[in-house]
């Protein structure tokens, strides 16, 4: 298919005044009638009339009451329209039960539900399915299902029918409908504007006791958005529904959020601390879309980051407020590097605002979401928090009800800052992770810092220009005292020099002064990019000794963690080259981890070593070829060495951090469990897993039982526990998913593919359910050493299943094909095996979704 291009945007010919829909639900033959009032768009001269529609059986159509016979093709219909406003009516038939793509109207365990973003509404009826066409919707549902929901407020209902009206104009991608046997847990919220809203979390009968946390998170999100952004909810009811079959996390349909049940249902016995955290974050994210996404939507799909980057930034602010900013930032950066930096470094690299796509669903990426959020964060850093608040208020006031662009959003910042940000825009258009080199020079009393930036070429963008890089910078004395507090140095050009004088950094024109004789004082220590103020890769020569001082003393908790991370990475790289580990590292780590003045969650993060994937990328960046098997083995050796060096500490932590009393998912308690479970992993390297087996046997919560199971499987001794877990959770889909992913994801490199083949042959494995598919097949591709096994069996396993999944669910298949994105890092044999699998997939004539990803991956 031909790509859609940003440069070719054209305003719609026709706008929609209002929409009336009637659904007569039937599992295999649902009838949808639509009555749509169209009016000419004054901004368009073209009066051609075309509606999007896919896989629809058209039963009848009329214009102003007169039957018409539209020309129908694979993507929609066209018909001669009047010159002025008219009413379009039609009736179509669709088959929700046959809809395994899970786009449009489909069935999940006997319940009807919808997913319309990005282009699912066209599978429900003929419509101008584009985000810049907004209209109020009135919906009537007829069915024998006890609960029938749509967007907006309920207006009337009776036996076998219900009517809903959504007064807020919205694009079709925010339409939703749910019907089924559902139970609600409810509360009310009085908004800051004095309106009452009923909040309902709807689940299948039997799941009601797992809804409390999501409902509470929803209420807290509403309060937060009122307090922090001055945005209140705007309907009488807010419905949130959990479904088991869902392509992604959740969907922000106006007044009717639909969630993957994995991100709603939680009880201590079934949900981990991480699940609770994700539920809170995703509930907040979808709710925040009510303003950033729904009240103000996107003009076209190229502007996706306008709603996603901004909403991710907002949900991160919320989670930071709730759970602590330092730990949240470290978690976010770990994710950013693991997913977005990896994407940016490979064949799928694209700008935060892409300029063309074949299948828009392929652009719901880490770059659009996570880098998009980083860009908002940098704007806030550069403009300052007050100007940020004023710019956002201006944006909400000016664009409420609009389908907006990045330019509209950025103009609000320009206006409140007096055009101070001109030049920042490149962050939206340029792909690739910038690299910043930093060279310091110490004269004995003046410190100069020269920063240089460059961004490597990415597909379609061989030449790069400079971006604005705000680096929050502090300075420590050689004995670890802060001598200059955090100041943001902004690198706007390819190179700039700053001088520190009297504790203040100033741009220094001209080259740095000639080196002076070194003073008796050793040079101060720089703490650069504090809080990860810019999403860049820093390239800088720092001695281990300096890093250990930062690890022990930096006042910025992020950089304290980062110093430890960098030391760990260098130690691992040294070990890979056969070098010995520095005992000072184990000691420093031990001191940090045993420091009771630090939050346990922070200490747990400090104990985490860079992942195998991370090490592979670092080697590749250094111009070397990673060997996944060796990386796995060496990393395990280093962990063993650490466990032996600090054995008493880990024993003590496992004993001291036992939580007493009932389980609570709060951040403090979760942090204690995280540290204890890291220590337990270390201990298992010394006691053969005895302590972990004990934890598994006695745990009263899923966090501990699942971690203990993972540890035992990594030690190769979890056979019995795995059986126990399976039997106990056999009937609980979300929990059984955890079993699939834990058993496959932690299996030894030589065994994992065989394990994965065995588990995917079980009757419990159903590729039609995305959660199950991701839990099993996705766990293998995330098990780095197993996926990249020299036999090529990991690659073959993934490709085999993608070929099965694609005809069922192309969106999820395409998403999972991206596991091959790192192929260029590896040796010729592995490259050949990976590209062979991609070509094998392409030879099956896959969906547009998978074709686009596989083709871009191959780069030919
Ligand atoms: N907006 C949805 C994602 C839709 C994905 C479509 N392929 C969820 C979210 O970002 O909040
Ligand atoms: Zn979103």
C-alpha cells in the first residue's frame, strides 16, 4: 500500500453535525443503522463525498430520504452528494464473533465490546473515520444483554434497549459500546466545578472483589487533574470496563474507558506490586486523556504524540507525586533506554512526529509515547514550571473542542515565553538519540565544560542538525560535597563551552583558556544530566573513582543511581574481556544497599545490573559484536561474585525486610518487598534456592510468590513450584498468564525454546487472546540469550507463531515482529538467521501491518 504522508494533509470536504446510531446486537449478524447529518466544510472547496468502511455488508443507503446506490470498494464507498447540507442514512451488517482482529465491534468471552482507535470505527459503519471530523453521538443499543453502555450520559432505557447521548463532539476513534453480563463497583466524585459524577468499574461476575484499587486510582486521578492542571470531569457518569481480549493496555473512549482486564483487576493474591503500579498509572493515563486527547484531539494521526506524549508526561507526574519522583524517574529511564533508545538505534527509528506511515497502528511506539513525553518534560524544564502551567492553560482555553497540531501546542509555549523557544521544534521531527560528549578542563580555579552533540543517521534521515539539550548540572568537590547546585546548561548548537565561576555557570565564548599548571586541588566532579533532564547518551571519560564518589555522595538521586549503573556496566564489559572485577565496586554497592537512610525501592534499583540486551547494545555502540551466550554467562558470574562478596548483607536483608501484617500495595511496602526479593535472588545463588522455596511456600501475596518462582526457575529447581502455581491458578486467566511468562522468560538459554514449544502446545495456550500470546511467545523473545540462541531456534519459534497469529490478529503480530529490530547488532550467522525468518514471514503474504514492519526491519 502507498504510505500516507503528513505533507499531504487536506481538510475534510464534509463535516458532521451529529450522529445517531442504532445497534441491534447479534453475535454473528449485528445490524447497525446510522443517521448522519453532513454539512460542507467551509475550509474545503471539494464537494466529493467518500466514507471509510471495511468488511461491512451494506444493506441500504439513502441521502435525504432517497435511496442511493454507492460505489463500494475495499476501503469504503463514494456517492454523488448534494451541494449543501444533507442527511446520510444507511444500514450495515457486521459479524462481531468472527472479528479476531479485535478492532471495531468484537466479542470477548460472550461480551460485546469495541476498539476504534486508530481506524476501527470504519469496521462498524461507513463514516469519515478521521480525527478532525468531530460530532456529538446519540446511540441506541438493542440486545438481550443485561448491561448496555456507550459514550456520554445514559438518557433512557427499557427492557432490551438503552440509549446514550454524548454531548461532547468527538472523532469516531473515541466511540465505544459494551454489552454483556457485567457488575459494577461504584463511587461518586464531586468535581471542583461542583458537578457530581458516578464512577463505575464494570467487570464480569466473580471479579467484583478485584476492582477497588482501580476505582480508587480513578478517583485520585480526577482529584489530581483538578488540582494540578485545573481540569475537571465533564459528564454525569464515568464508566470503565475490563475485558480479557484486548490488543493493548486500555482505551480512553469518551466517558467509557475500556481496559485490558490485566490493568484493572487486582487483589493481593493475584496482582504483583508492579501490577498495582501499572493499574494506577494506566487508569490515570486514560483518565487524563479526557482533556489531552478527547476535549482536544489530534488533527491527523501524525499528531499522535500531541495526545500521547503529553498524556504520558502527565501520568508520570501523577505517579511521581504518588510514589516518589526519584524512584519513578529511574524506572522510567530504565524503560526509555530499554525500549525507546533501542528503537531509535535500529531500523524502525522514526521521529516523535512521523512523516509517513503505511499502517498507523504500527506507530503507537516507544518513540511517540516515551520520547514524546521526554520532549514535553524538556519543554517544562526550559520554560520553567510557571510558564509551563500558563502555556497549558492557554492551550486548553484556546483549543478546547479542536483537532489540533503540534504547531498549535508549541505556539502556546512561544506565546507565554516571548518566542524564547525557537529552535526547540527539531525534537519532533528528527529521529535518533543524540550523543553528547563532555570534556572538562580544570585550571585550578576555573572549571570549563565543552559539550558537543551529534545524532547518528537513521532511516530516511542521513543528515542531522543540533537539538536543544537541557542538561541539569551540579558540581561536587573531590571529597563529595556539593559546591555548585543544580543549574540547567542548554546546549543549542553542535558545540558550546561553559565556565564555572563563583559557583555559577556561564556560556564562555571562544575556546577554553590554555591549560594552566594543575593546581594542588584535584578537579571537582561533575554531575551531568541530573534527573535525566535530556534523553541523550552521554559520552564522557569518568574514572571509576569519580563514579564511586558520585554513587556515594551525589545529591541528585537519579545520578547517584546512574553512577552505580555506569560502574556496573564497565565492570561487566571488563569481565567480558576477561578482566577482574574491582572489589571497591562490591564494597560501594554493599554500603549503598545497606544504607538504611535510603529508601528500600532506591536500594533495590541500585542493586539491578544492566540487562543482557543493554550490554549487547553497549558493545555494538563500541563497534563490537555482542555474543548473547557469553553475555548471559558472564553476567551470571558477576552476580555470583556479588552474592558471594556480600552474602551476610543479602541474608540480613531477606530476614529484616519481611513484611508483617496484611499486604498493602503502597510504594513504601512495595519498595521493601523489591529490595528483599533482589536480596533473595542473590541468596539463591548461595543456598541453591532454599530460601526462595520457603518464600514461595509461605507467601500470602503474588509479588513474593511470583518472584520466588522466577528465582527457582532461574536456579533450575522450580519444577514442583511451577506445578503448584499452575494448578492453583489454572482458572484465572491473568494469573495463568504470569505462569506462562515466568516459566518461559526465566528458562535457561539452552532449554527455553523447548520449554516455550511445550507450553504453547498446551490446550491453555490460545493465540486468539493477545495477553496469552504475549505472555508465552513474547516471554521467549524477551529472554535475550534464549531468543538469540546460536541454533536459531528462538528466531524460528517466534516466526512460526507470528505466521499463525497474523491472519488472526495483524496488529498484535506486527507489534511482536519488532523483536527482530536488533538484528544488525549481531554476527553474520545470527543476522542471516534473523533476516531469513523475516523473509519467510514476508513470503506468506502477511497483513499490511506485518508487511510494513518486516520490510522496514530488513531495510530493503
Ligand atoms: N490511545 C490508546 C492506544 C490505541 C492504540 C491503537 N492501536 C491507549 C492510550 O494510549 O491511552
Ligand atoms: Zn494514551
